C-alpha cells in the first residue's frame, strides 16, 4: 500500500484575484481514490505555531494566521490570504511532516499538497505561503526524529525559499535542479544548484540529474529525503522552460527512487508545481509521480518496516 497524506482543507475555493489553479489538489485526491485499497489514507494535524515560527519570522506567521497579510506580500504570493487560505497554509506543513514520519516507518509516503519552496522568512512568494519543506525539515531534526535531511527539488523553478530558510543548518542540505532563466530572477544558494538551459529534453536532463544527485547522496548520507516532485519541467507546462516528456518525468522519478533505495534512504514526496488550463491532466502527472515512487519502493526492505 502507498501511504498518502491528505486533509480536506487542502481543497478550497479559489480566493478572488487568484491565478493559481486551486482545483488541482481535489483532482489529485479523486484520482488517488480511484486506486482503491492500494492507498492508505492519513489525515494530518495543523503544524503547531511554534514550529512555523522556528522557520518563519513570527510577525509574518501572525499576519498569515490572522489573515492580515499586507497587500504587498499578497502580491508576491499571488493571491489574497483569507481565513480559508490561512487554515490551508498551516495544514500543509503538517501534512509534509506526517508524510516524513510515515516514510521513516514505511520507506515512502506522499503528501497530496506542499512543495511550497518559494516562501521566505518574512513573506510568501510564487503561490507559496509557508515553506512546508523547510518547516518539516527543521522540526524533524530539532526533535531528533531523523539526523540528516536532504531536500531534493526537481521543480522547474529553483527552491530559493527552501535554500534560504535552511542555509547553514548542519543537518539539512538542499539540492535544486531547475531552469536557469526561470523564476525567481534572483536565485538563492542551495547546497547544490544545477541550473539548466532552456528546452533541455529527457536524455540530457536525466544524465545531469544522475551525475549531480548520485554523488551528493553518497557524500551527504541523508537519513531522509524530502522530495519536491514538481511536474512543471513537462514540455507543455505553462510556466516551465524545459522539455521533458511524460515518459521523461517517469524516468526522473524512477532515477531518484533508485538512488534513494540504493542508499537505504526513505523518501517523502510533496506535490510541487504544475501549471496549465487542463487541471485533470496536471493532476494525473502528479499522481503518476506518486505511483512511480510508490511502485519503486514497494517490496523494498524499507517499505516492509512498521
């Protein structure tokens, strides 16, 4: 079975003046429901405020939780932060944290939301409110739940917020492979950044991914991987600049799974980016990421742990 974390608060009505496709998480949920007994559903709790404040500026946390985010920050985020959005923003990091706990027990788990890698200390950005990857990583190592977290970000956009919020932490490393000329214009410094030229296709992408990620896993020796499995490197993505096919995305995820399994490292997946008018097609790509990783980890020694 594949451990899936989902909360009803992930699925909300779009706030006014939003260009983000809010129906994506509900479509992901529905496609996974069709998998039947193959899926083991888990419901997260909201991330406690103290752990949000351990990563983000407390004043910004207060602005979000009270739904009083200044307009200048809402413009950077891309939508107004209503009370509903604020509730979702607190729940998603709780989901990524729970997915990490489940992965440590079973080898693999996935959150049906998350991957909000642009959120910074004192503001959100790029459709991201709180940085669930950084919040979960900080909590996991500070609680002593796991020793060394590697955040692997394959979204087409650099994980600038994640890099900034974890910079210098001795137990957290970040890897980002992304389109060099894409958002954000000002990049942060990940532990390892792999910038790519526009329109790179499957073969070149997969070669660079293995050449750079494999030695990092060997050197870093993580005890957990948090995977930002965005599908926006797809050739037809509205906000992407790369040219991966659907098969290329599957090969990408199989490669990451092979490296993690080979090193004996559990992996927790978040959704990340995927943009366009066909919400069901995008959701299907996200579900394919989860299925591909789940299939790879099925039957491994890690997936048999309880």
